[in-house]
């Protein structure tokens, strides 16, 4: 029974996209469960089409190409969903490579837990990072969880996930396009799912590797992302108009920024490699405090496309 679609959004990463697709073509233990692999090209120039055609002959399942020319991470995910009717949706990012048993492990964990959304671990790779930053960045781009399959309290990001469409992805466009530029579309989706009583699961054997491109394997990029992650709890509370919770998160954030910021200064003075971790915690605390609209860093959509255009010029 072909009931699982894999969606891979991409934006001008031909080598990385090919690596991701090749990792999907060698999935084991899934029998006839995969209905299609959907590549969503978020480039107005349709640059991923050539990569898809290059590897099409290797695909053991239908390989569907969709162009979503309006740059934006939520728009791309919604376009992928529109291209399939599968009741189970797996997401793999274009900078990730799945282990051979990845999808089988996600399916097994979903069946065991009955969760609406299941997540797996990620091993971060930052081969071009500065030596003193490498360990921090590989942890930053990675993801850890319990050693055994089971339900978990908090969700993770969409990359490396499997979701029940009917409960986790309701409607024709479940990802909010307002998050196209800054991201966080998955945070909003999972907050709404949790409010509806949805459950989250963990699949420890559903391993993927995430390869940070050179422009992201930097302290500046990681801290901007850390700040945005910190904004998440405050913004989620604000969207629900839960102002006491917003205030609570802001107080927590102020405390974190003060404590970890002081520690970061001290470690900077002695040039400890561990200072990057405290920079990260400080940025997350600051994000909880400065969560307001207009302060969100932009990583996706038009901003990323403009960066790529500059790099190609």
C-alpha cells in the first residue's frame, strides 16, 4: 500500500539536493509504502529541474517535480502537500541525507506510538567551519533525543519528520505563509497541533545527516538562528494572546541573557572555545525578550534568494 510521500523543498542547492535524493533512492524496509518523492523547487528560475532530471532514472519510486516560484519556506511546503494525496507525509530538507533505514524507522515509530508527528535524530556536519567553532556548530545543526522509541513532550523542526496528514497537516495550506521569510512555520503548526491534543513521537533509528553550507557554518548565522529560536515561545504565546505567558517568557529571557551573557564575556576574555555555547544561550534569552514583530531575522525566501544572486554575480 503506497501511503507515504516524501517532500523535499529546495532552493538552488543542486549538489546538496542530489545527495538528499540519492539517499532516498536507497531506502530499505519500506516495501511499497512510498507513493512518490516530491521535489519542490522554490527558485523562480526553476534551477532544480536539471538536477531532478539527472537522477530521475535512478528513482525506484515516482519522482515528482513541482515549482513554487514565490520564494518562501511555508509556501514551498504547502506546494509539496498540494502535489500528493498521501495520508502520511515525510519531510527531508535539501541539506540532509537520510540513512538507509530512515523512513522505515519513522513509520515503525509512528505505528508504535500513534503520534501525529514523529521526529528523528540529526547528526550535524560543518566541514568548512572554523576549528574552534566546529564542535559547537555540529551540535547546533544536529538534534538529539531519547535512546528509545516513544512519545515526547515537545516537537522539533520539520526536517526529518513523518506526519499524519489528517491531524497534523489539516487543510490545503497548513503552513502559514506569513512565516515565508523568517521561518518558524513549523513552530506555529506544531503549537496548533498540541493545542488540539496532538501527540509527538521520537524514532531514535531514523537518522539523517545535515550538512551546513559554508555561508551557514558561521557564528553570525548560528547566533541569528539561536535568537530566532528564542523568540519562538514568546511569539507563540503572543499569537494566542496569552499575555501572562508572554511576560513570563520575557522575564526568563532577560535572566538568561544576563547570566549567560556574563559567562560569555568571561570565556571570551580567556578565548575558551566553549564561549560559543554561551553566546548561543545568550542569544536565545535575548530572543525571548525581544520577540516583537519586525525583529525577526530573515533566513528564507527573498532574503536567501538575494544572497544567492549576490554570490553568483
